[in-house]
C-alpha cells in the first residue's frame, strides 16, 4: 500500500505516493532524480548519502521516505543559492577537498552542519565532526583544510 | 591578423591549480553509473554463495519467477556460451581454473555468483534473490594460504590437490656466495595481510542493447574502459566495434576496478537476452565479498650483511594467497614484489621463490601499490631488523646501502634499470623536518619516564609508469589526442581513464602551456571508447607519466602544423610560436591560434603537403618504467594500558620527479599515506577457518576515519625522470608504499628495548597489548 507524503525538497513543496519501505535515499535519487547524494553502503556507516532533514545532517539510507513526511529536506543540489556556491562547496574546491567526488556531497553536508554548530572549530573538532563520513581518497587532510577555510571566510 | 603581440607569461605547469572537474562534483551533478536512468531500464540482483566451498545440487528459481515484476532468472546453465572471466597474466606452468561468469556445479568462495535475478524494480529484484533456492552440499574449505599448502588440506580445485597455482623463481648475482661470506644473517617471517580496497563507489554496470544495430553499450565503473571492451566483446562473442564501454564518473578504484569482472559480461548477456537496459549496482557487502582484495602475502626473508651494515644479499620465499580464481592480473602481482625487492639499496645478490596458492577466498589482485607495498614493507622491516641487530642507527644503515646518485641508471639484481634518483636527499630532508637527533633524545627521555615512543623510518623506491609494452600483459603505451576546433578551442582526449586523480586538470595544464592559451580553453575528455582512441587506463601511477607524455607529443606534432599554417598566413619563412600566437620573427606580425585554426578548417589555401584541420594523436610507448622514491618518518606513542598506537608525527618527503600540480600531488600523498597507515594499524580482511568472510561490512572492516589519522607533513624533492620529456615519475601509490613500514618500524622501535623485533600488521590495540604482556611491558 503506497502512502502519500508531502514535504519540502530544496525549498520546493513536493508530494508523492511511495511504498512504505522506500528508503529516503532511493526516493531522492530514483523518484526525484536528485542523484547528488550517493549510496556507499546502505548501512549508515559511510555517510555518502548525507542530506539535511529539518536542518540536521542525516544519513538518508537509514531513513524511510515516509519518515520525511511533513519535513524539509536539503540535498547538495539545493545548497548553492542564486548561482553562488555555498562557502563550504567553494572551500572544498579551493582546497582540493575531494578526489573521486563520491563522498563529497555527503561530506559537504556534514561539514556544513559542523560549521553551523561550531563556526570556529579546531582541527580535532573538524575531524570529530566529519567522523561519520568516510573518504578513501583524500586522507581527510584537504577536507580539514577546506572546513578551516570555510570557517575563516565566514569569520572574516 | 594582429600587429602587436601580447605575450602570455603565465604558465600552469608547476602551479597549485584547483581542479577543473570539481564544479560538477561539489554540486552533486556528476554522473556515476547508478545515476544513469534509461527508459524501460530493469534491475539485476545477484544470488551469491554463502559457502566457501560447496557442490550445487540444484537451483529452483520457480518462486522467484512467480514474483510480480521479476522477468528472468539466469543461472550457470544459461550462460555456457559466454566466455570465461579472463586472466591477462601469463607465467610458465600457470594453472588457470575455468572461471565462468556464473557458477556451474560448484562454488569456490563466499560471494561466488550463482544466479542473477532481473526485475522491473530494484527492490523486487533484491527480494527475489532470497526466493531462489540453491541446494548446496557444503565441502571442506581452506582460507589460509600456508594451511592450503599442507598435505591433506582441502583442495580448492579438485584437479590440483596441492593448491599450487604456480611457482616462480627469480635470482640475480650469487646469493650463496653472499650468504657464505656474510658476517651476519637476519631472518624474519613477515606478512602483508589481505586488504579490502573499499572504493567509496562500489562497482556498478548499466548495459544497453540495441538489437537493430547489434550494438551493446556498457556503462561500468572501471579504470580500463578499452581493455574491458576488448575482453567483454570476446566473452560475449560480439564484434568489438559493436561494443561501446563508458566509464562515467568513477568513484575511486585503487586497482579494484582495474579488472574484468563476471558481472560486467553478465549484464551485457542479460541486456541482450531481455532486450531492455539493465542496471546492477553492487552492495557494499558484495563489494567486500566479491570484488578483488589486495596483498595477501606470507614472506620469509633472510638478509645477509657485514657488521658495518653493508647488505650483501637477500633471500625471499613468498607465499601469495591468490584466492579461488585468477582475476585479470592476480598471478602477476607478486612478481612485482620480487622485481622491487632490492628497494633503494645497492646489493646485487637476490634469490626469490614465489608460490601462488589457491584458497577458498575471493581473488587477490592489484590494490594501490600492487606488489610494491609488500616488497617495500619487507625490505624496510628487514633493514630495521638488521640495524637493531648491529646497533646501527636506522638512518645511517640506509644511507650506507643506498644506490648512489652517480650510479644511475642503476641496474638492479632483478633486471630493472632505475632511471634517476638521489635517495639521501628526501631522507636528509625528512630527518631535518623531524629534527632527528633531538627526537632521539626525547625518545630516551620518554623511556626513562616509562613512556613508549618510537621513531620509524622508511626509505622506499617504487616502480611506476607501467610501462614498456614487452614488460606488461596488455601493452604499456598510452594514447593522447589533441583536437583544435575551428574556433581555436582545444579538446584533449586521453586513453588513460582517470577516476579522481585529476588529469582533466593536469593534462589541461600541459596543453595550455604548450599552446600558450588559457586553461579554460582546454577540455580533457576520457572514459568513453566511442570518443577516445584506444587506451590502456589509469593504474600503476602511469596516467601522467605515460598518458601525459602521449598528450605532450601530440601537442608537439600539432605545433608543427600550427607553425606551417602560421607561416603561410604570415607569408613568412621565419616564424615562431609563443603565447598562443604565431609570430613572424622579421616583422613582428602575428596570427592567433584561433585564426590559424579557422584557416586550417576553412582550407581556402593549404600549405604544401598539408591536410586541413588541427588534429593529432600520439600512441606513446615508454622506453622504461619510472622509479619514484622518498623517505617517510613516523613518530608513534603506545598507550601501555590499551595497546593503542597514536601517530604523533608523520613526515613524508616524496620525490615523484617533476611536479605538474603540487596541490594534486599533496592530495595523492595524503590519500596514499592513509591507505598505507590503514594497513599498518587497522585494516584486515578476515576469513575464518571455514572460509566465511568475517569482515563482511564496514562495521567490521576498519577503513580509517578522519579522527584515526594524523596530520601529514608532506614535502618533496624533485629529481626529474629522463624517461619522458615531462620529467614526471608518478605519485598515485607512493604514499601507500612508504607508509606501512614507517609506522610499523616506529611501533617496533617503541617496543625494541623490551626485546620486540617484529610485529605483523595490523597493529591493533589488541595485538600491541598482547605483545606488551608477553614482553613484560604491561602497565
């Protein structure tokens, strides 16, 4: 039995009939065509699927689409505003905070939340803040630099 | 036609240029395989063996086929016409098991594909996998390579009861003489454990069959689209020109996608059978069980030396855990270990035996470093063990044995010719960065306070830029094409198929400098057999050194033609090309590249013996490998109570030849070091004695997280390679190769005063804690 969900995706209202067991990540990717968030494990361990739900970074592979009913979802696609990259996106680019790019949308969403909670984090706090997101390419160092750079820019 | 000449002084090579590929990646608009949607697309899910060894007595797919949405189930009986999964490596006497894309009457490892379910929906396909009933008769299995060699061990393949796939011997010099005359011999068994590559994007395939054209398009997350095309075409009996392979955005490979997998041909087969596009996306669990693993060595080393620390010779018995089958390069990987076993040292007497062993595990194959990390780990551990035995400083013993700068090109005992090097330079630099002498004093002080602090050095050499074709299984050249449009915009097409390394940027840097144009006027394309000339791929730290060089030579050819057209347009016999313009050396008049391009395509007038257009392709065959090197130093401290190792400092000084883009080189080093550090401290693929994969998920397999790794102090020396005109060597694997011995040497150093001579990886808290208990070093 499909259920109707009504939610806001990247600022726009949206309504769909979905299977109760449909994962939020599959709803975003397969139904809405928002393929920015990726699936790296389906077990909430890698963080590639991280999106923002009512302002909180969540792993969308560990949530059902129906759990997002009535709520607000922001994906990487909705982060840039008026043609301007979000400062965290810009910093990932400037600091070479990505290589293959697969973890990047989730990593950016996690970093964004980290900076919202702690606008001036130390290196250790940055590492802790992105600890739920795996990256196999960068060794995390340039990601740490990117988060620092985004923080510095916001503070400037 | 301009009369004034604005000279572009900006060059890109050597600059920290941010990447051209990033805008799509940071906005979530890149297209990976799973992002592809097609009208009528079906979804496949694979039934895999839960047993390491079993006979298949029957398969009943009735319930699966009755499920609404399921359109087909195929088993081994259905795919008999499909050719075997290919092994590209050939060794004398190699035993090659028949490797069908779906199991026939027997399964050989947990994760072995048995059947494929095809449905209209990915959830339905996955559900129906559980409804396929396979009647297995479990058989004894063996997962440990040394156990597999024991008499009476279960036979992985019944036709070869000794489980030996091959033996391989290589020697140089006179090792018996070296050992007979040696003042000291040290011996150690050293393992390089099985690792799971864990690219963040799992494998995935979309197959699209157009019956009217008899044409198949395969989108696959691969490092080698052209080789995949040739080999899958052979497997499916397709004419190669009817198969197009696209490697779209590829989310990391590290060697695990340098392969031809059963599922790639299987999806082609399915698409051709059902007449609809089909998608298969590997789950993480499948990725751990059914994508190749790396390493898997048990090595028995003996090192002979004089009391002054001069190394005389080395003996190695190498046991390679191959797994149940040969994937593309499986048996070749340990031969690379043997080739590089002398490392950066001068000794000329080497005697190596490899035994390749079948086990009931997923095959091993190339994983970042592919044979060289194992070799480097071995020789660098042995040098430390020798230094410990002789009470010689770890830096001093290395310096004593280095190949000297005036000995290049240096012929090794294993038949290689090291291109260039100055091995003391990165070591000296690394020692200076850590302030070595003070560090050793601090270590002594720490010991007095009862703290366990270690300093570990690794001086590695590696072989890159694979490679001269005769020395490779599938050709070692690379293709590069440069295409200048009538409007003067430049497209570079490379046969190397990058997947995160950043060649869209580095190759654009090369092209923009050669043509004297803005980097934004260059686009680099790759990864599609329909638009790129045949190529080999990205692996073995070869893309820039071989692929970049092909682009460089294509540009030289094109510049000649640009000069010819420029001379015609300027009506001058004396022209030069710089900063994007062809200039008459006498009058100073010039024409821009776009004016020349337009004239070359318009072709109102052509220079003598010159064709219209500005296109050039080069297939560059390298005359040699390249040999990067470097020195890494790790400072560690051990928690006596828990055995946990913390890395206090990590210094990496790498020499990868000329550096095209320091920002990207640093990124490669960081990522590489963390993968080597992952092996040293955290990662291990564990099979239990029945062949069950215990580390079957990310919950159980410790991929390093941001909090688990140190800040890496990375710097470089630059010794150009004479092998290519760019002077580059390659850097993709350097960090991984240098890191594991630096870390392990450091931890062993921290424990050496307790009598610890060696520890095998991974140095988990449990292993270190147990060692402390055994050596009386407990809290």
